[in-house]
C-alpha cells in the first residue's frame, strides 16, 4: 500500500542497513515525505503509537512495515526516535 508516508518507510529501511536507532526532527520527516505532518502529529501522542492494524494509522503501518518502531517522541522538541526492530 502506498501512502504519503511511503518515503519515510523507504528512508528508514535504507537507514536500517547501517543504524539500529535514528532520531528525526518533525521538519526532517516533512522533508522526507515532501509534505507537512498533520497537526495531530504535533498534538496527540496517539499519532506516534506503533499501531500495526486497524487501518487508522497509515503512518505507523509505514514505519512498522519498514522494520522500525517509534521508541520515543517529544512533541515539544518536535523529534521522534525510531528503533530498528530485530527479527
């Protein structure tokens, strides 16, 4: 499934070849997806949940499908740390 977050998934997938953890600013994520994050990404912690099913969080499905999960986020500092999922 292609979504506006597919470029983020691709970015993380490529980073996974050399990194086990990566911290991105919201601004960098917007650069990667070539679009603004929704306001909910800046205001609701649930937006950053690692929800694998249910169909409502296409963003988390993108990073999970790339083999990454959100380890930490800070809405005030506008950063998210992703951790490579070891399988």
